[in-house]
C-alpha cells in the first residue's frame, strides 16, 4: 500500500545515478510530506525517480508514503 504525497523537482545538472537518486528522493520528499502523526512510523518515505534515459528532460520525483507492513493494519490516509 502506498499513498502519493507530493512531487520534488531535482536541480539541473548531470544525472546523479540511481543510488544517489534514491537518496535524493528521501532527502527531498521527507520535509515536503505532512504525515499524519499517529501513522508516521507505519510508513517509509520513497519516491518514483526518473530513469537515466529520461534525464534531463524529466527531473521530477513523485514522493510516496509506503506501508512498512503490507498487512491490513494501515487503513486510511497517512498524508494530511
């Protein structure tokens, strides 16, 4: 289960590589997401990142809150 939260546009420059792209997604998305306080420990912050072949035309990361436990315990919205 995942919930879309926001987007984050990466600055111009060379493609950072997939490992750095995941780090940038976490660093860029976390402060932009307003997680419901009671559920913030039930999710991890991640993002859908642009692949190298789409760079630099597409530089947007789509920020997601993803359930840590895929069971039925996470119900309802986690983003305010």
